[in-house]
C-alpha cells in the first residue's frame, strides 16, 4: 500500500511539473511580440538648460548619476557644447535628455509627470521645497484623501513631479 501511494504521489508530482513547464512555455511564447528594447524617460529641453536640469535632478536623489553626455559640436544644428544626448540615472531609473535644436510648439505638460514615493515626511518636504523653488506648485503638500501627504509641482525647467508620502 505504501509503495502504491508513493508511486501515485510521484506520478502526480511529475504531472504537476510537466503542466507547470507547459504553462511557462505557453506564457513565454505569448510574449513573443512584445518589445524587448530598453525603456527610458526622455526629456526634451528647448532653452539650452538640459545639463543644468540633469545635474539638479541628480543632486536630489540617492543612487543617481550622470552616465554619458554627447555634446553638439561645431557646425551642428544646435549651440556648440549643449547636450545632444545625455543619459542619467535617478534613484536607479534611467533617463535621457537633450537640448533640442528646433524650438517646438509643445513643451512639458503636467499630464506626464515623475511620481516619487518618499519614505518619510522630511524627504517629502525637502524634495517638494527644492523642486518648487522657481517653479509652480500645482497642489500644495496636503492630505487629499488618497494619500496622507501629497504634493504636485512643476519645477523651474517645466518638468512635473508628484510627491507622495508612502
């Protein structure tokens, strides 16, 4: 009787493992058509202030750094020395930015913003104050019912930030 129970158990275990592998293969094959490229937020600056903004953002967050800068050179379509492309990291997330040669009719909008979950009130207030300096407060720090403390600002460069106390 014990031998039959062990055989039955091993048989069920093999069926379970086999089904799990089939499900994994089905899941993997269903993702075939998904994009596999790296995903970065790209910020287009139109006032030749991309480097100033990037350095400001890197100064605000731990685990942040400038990774690479490619500059516009002589005879190129933008002012020499401004940023053609730069890659930087903010608290582990990758961003790119550029000083755009053409001035576009569009600019940054609060409809797309950076959302930051702050671990404590001191961090939240410090980030809010620094980002709001020379910017625009869209929603002052407050309890809006969906968060114990939340604020929404557009910084001096026109980039929007939602700051939330976790």
